C-alpha cells in the first residue's frame, strides 16, 4: 500500500470502510467511481452493484415478511370473530333439533341434519385457520426427545379405535426438536392416514432411517393411495384430498409442512393408487 498515491490510499480506505459497513448489514453506502480499468474503480463499481442488490433484497424481504405477518394477523382475527357466531348457531341447531325430534315423516329433521353438517364443517375450518395462524417458531424450545417413546405415547391415544393398528419399528433415535411441534406433526400425519383410510382395518407403520446429517422419518399406511397429480397439492392450505370424510379441511398437512420447513427439514409423499401412501419427513441432527 506504500506504493499507492495519497488519493488511491484514501479511495482504498473508503472501499475498506464500505466492506465493513456491508458486513454489518448496512447497504446504504455508495462509492464515487468511474468506469475505467483502474483496479480500485473496478472494485468500487462492483461493490456499489452488490450493495444495491443486497439492499433491494433486504427491503423486499422485509416487506414480504410484513405482508405475511399482516395476513396472519388478519386471518387470525377473522377466524376468531367467526368462531363465536358459529358456536351460537351450533347451540341453536341443537335446540331446534330437540324441539323437533318427535316429529315423524317430516323433512325438518333432514334439513336440520344438513345445516348441522355445514355448520360443523365451517367450525372445523375456522379452528384450522386459528391453529395455522397461531404457529409461532420464535419461541420454540428445542430439546432432546426419545422419538420412540413419543411415538408410543401418541399411538396409545389412537389404539382406542379398534380398527386402527399402529406399529413402531425399533430401535428409534433420540432427536433434537421442539416437543410440541413434533407431537403436532405426528398427530396430524396419523389422523390424516386414519381419516382417509378406506379399509376395514387401518394399518400404519412408523420407522426411522439414520442418514448422515439427518433422520428420515417414514409414516406408511394401507389406505387408498394418492394420485400423482395430487402429490404436490396436498400440502397446500385448504387443499383437500378426495376423501370419504367430509369434515376434512385441508389444513392439517399444510401445518405439518410449515412446521417441518421452519425447522429446516423437508417432507414428501410416496404413493401408488390403491397401494397406500408413505409420508417421509426429515429431522436435522444437532451439530455437536
């Protein structure tokens, strides 16, 4: 640097200061430069372009985050406001049903049943929106979890249903995750498999494969399978796979994908029509 002129030293110092500012995520600085073959001009021009691009991306990301946050707040507020009148309607339907239960050969009971089904679907949808909006990954509590023990605990809750058999491979790993979030993922995947199953006996298997940087969790069922054109859609919000169950809202799998993506994992489904489906998601290993 001693061979540089005083002016070049000052210019180079400004370059160093700008790099320092960029390292501190301050992309507002710009260097005076000309389009020449002078190395300092070339470096300065490149830094200006890089800083401008980074500033643009930061602003864009910030605006998107703000928009997403506002949309989540809006959906939560709307869903919360809808929940109360829907509960009131449900109570009124029950009263009307009681008043008319002795009426014979009347269409009234049929109409009441249809209204009740529609209202229940609406309530399920609202509850799903509230659940999706409440997902918060800012205050997660990551901890070591015995995955096999957690699976066994959740499976017991479903064993009350005699048409459901859940088998768990052993041994299972210890994973590092937020227990509430992982419980929600497993519950949603298991309930989804049961809800869509078309067999007299619903069989579900849970297994784990130890990969180099992550664990691959597989949840397989003997259900009707998923069409190829549906495989990329079922994780979208409100996307409801063709199901025998009219109460399905299409929110459960969207919640699963959001949780897994936010914890740096991935999820996919393997399936052949009429041959069941296997949902595969990953859990990153904790860096030692």
